[in-house]
């Protein structure tokens, strides 16, 4: 891997307003370039919005979805990347041959460099699951992509790394939702509306068990155990009727947070990712110490895959 400066961005997207969201992506790419970034990563479905998909009909989803690479949004993203001579990663609803996908793409001015379809979609019953891992070369680096819930299944991260990934892009729309874990739950949107007058109350919610404290239970472990860089992205503010707390960050192979968005605004942070950490980190040794002959058959045992977050189940039962 070559040394490279990467940016993680966060912004408050608008549901279905692709033009607004793409303009924000353009604006934040410009800011990232001023900080020396060569790659800029945005959150899951950053071009379209996310949570509102749970109430769209199949006809409405068809209207929202686009072909990749032929759709207007992909072409606009390519133009943005070309303007700044960078790679840009962002998400949208992809229209397949007979299916729809939660898709994340990496583009440069030369076109689409990678396309990944979420393996564990759940926000809409009309979204199909992806069926493969993606590892690709980008500016001399081996990169992989896993979208949101995909990262919670540890085998997905390990498989992506064993396929060659050194940098994992992990776009999310997460945190501030109910869970059986004590302290989890939604954050009152009124706190967001009042954030200028009372930032402390909102920060306590964002940084507590509903938000960052939950994230830091598992995200650094993914980087540490696998000895990789992770570029985590997440929106800030309202995504439809749910409040999200940002915390977009870049972690190194030691599981340390190199940089993190900490404001309650649209923001971009950058970090230099260097080659030497990949082999110095414990995860490199752990990968080489594996004994798959002991557990290969155990890991391959079949099970019924169910992707159903608690917050969505509770909402449907109301």
C-alpha cells in the first residue's frame, strides 16, 4: 500500500433530494481537497437518503433508483471526482435488471472503479441482497467496502480482508436507535432543533450509549483484529424522522481513532494512512497465525440468515 490521505465526511442529507445531496458532496470534496485528501468517503445512500425508504412502494423505489454507471447521479459523481482529481465514494439505490440494491460506488474522473451491493439490506422489502465481496485497487491501495449492518457480521470483515483489503470503507446510517442493549434508543429531534441554545444535552445523547459509546464497543475491534484501516462514515442530523450523530472517523490498524468529525455540522476530516502500520499491527500477525483446518467446517455451517434490527421491528408493530 502507498501512503495516502483519506477523508471521511458527514452531512445532513435530504430524503429524495439528489441534487441537494450531490451539491453537498461537491462542497465537502472541495474542503477535503484543501486538506490534502486524495479519497473522500460519504455515508450509506448519501445521494438519496436512507430511512424514508421504509415507506416507499415498489413503484416509488423504481422512480428513485438509477442504473450504475449509466444514471445521472453516477455521472455527476464522476464529474465531481474529475474536477478535483480525487476518488469519491457515495451510496445510492441501484436499479438492477430485475432488482433494486443498496449500492455504494467508488468513482474517479475516469469512471466507476468499484461497485458494492449491501449484503444485509433491511430498510425496504424491495431491496435485494448483494452476493459478493468487493476488493479493488485504488491509487496503489487495496480497498474493500462493507455497508452498515454488513460490518456487524465479523465474518464479512475477515473475508474482505483475506481477499486482500488493506483499507475498508464502511459507510453507515446508524446509532441513536433502540436495541436490547441497556441505554440504547432514539434521540429526541427536539434536541437537534435546539442544538445552538443547548449543545450540551445533545452531545450527552450523541456520545452516550445511544451513540458513540455503542460504536466504540465494536468498531475499533474490527480494525484491530484484522490489522486494517477503516473509514467509517455516518450522517449528522435528521435522516427523515431519525436523528443521527455523525462521528465519521478513520481508524488505523491498531484500532486507534486517527481523526473524527466532532461538530454538529456538515464536516470533513482527513488522515494520512501509511503502509508500515499494516504489518506492525497485531492483526497482521493474527491473520498469519490462523489455523483454518480447525474451524473451516464450523464457520461453514448453514444457518437461516435473518437481518432484522430491533428498531424496525418495533416500528412495524406500532
